[in-house]
C-alpha cells in the first residue's frame, strides 16, 4: 500500500528565509505525489503535483518540490518565506489499490513564520 | 471559490442524533470523495463515489453512509452521533486528471 511520512510535525522559520518541508513516500509503483496547503479554518488547496513528468515541479506561491526516486522523497521548498505561508502542509500520494484512485494524506507539517 | 460547495459550513448537534452533509462537486467532475479530519486521526479517507456508484471505501464507520445522486451531488449521512465524531468533514471532486479539488468543509460539533 502507498503511504507518506512527513518528517516534521512543526517547522518554524523567519520571514525571508528558506522553507524546507520534508516528505518520504512508500509506493510499489511510480507514484503520483501532491502537496496541499490548509490555512486556518480553510479548505485544502493544491500547491503542486508530480505525475512522472519533470522531477522538479513548480507550484503556486513560489513553492516547488523535487521528486527523488532514489531517496523516495518529495520535499517541498520555497526560497523565501512570507508571513502568509503560515499554514498546515500535507504531502499526499495517490493510491490506485483496487483500481480506484484515492489520495492518502501524510500527518501534516505546521509551518510557522516569524517576523 | 474552489468550485466544490459544501453545506452547511457549521453544524452543532447532540449525541445520538443524525445529520446530513451535502456536497456539490465541481462542474464536470464525476468523482466525489469524503474525508474526515480530526485532531487525533488526521485526514482520513471515508468513501468515494463515481457517477452515482460507490467505488472505494476507507475508514468509514457503519453508522455513516453516503450516496451520490443523478445530478452528481453527494450526501454524507452520520447517525447515532458520538462525541468522537466531532471533526471537519471535507468533500472533494475530481475529473479525468490527477489531483482533487476540495470544498471548504463542514465543521461538525457533537455535544
């Protein structure tokens, strides 16, 4: 079965410094991977997705993620954090077990951005 | 606005009661998914419907049921509610591509 592990439950950065949110995945085949963001009291918004095209994926709001098969990782990065980036981030893998596509969420990483 | 509409946004009810959560998918999407988000369990997949038919089941309790109607909207029915059912319930829809579009959720509080 597919699964994802988000290595940090909380990450705290200063505004203007780089962001790194780590995610490892487990998959028996070439996976589809996603990052979603959830702002407080809001729904889930798709940041970016990897579906076996380019390994470096660019998303919205300056975020990007790199798919590394050898490391089974899909870390999310951003060069410079903004206060508005404070939110919960979910790494997600698509599970095709049983022939039906469903998303499996990681436990989430809460990003705090300090002035 | 993501295009996925969930109603109501908030719901407060007593233990033992039954509630219905509604979801209208994004225009053209045939698949609807329900997820439960709670503090202790995180985001859990409950159930998927595709064009009116149940396609996949996740960690959905027997007290919970869902259906998708001919106009593609979906309803999640929660019965014999317990305090532990308090959570944020998300609906998502998808079309032919990967990735889902999520609604803003229904926050259920059982008192």
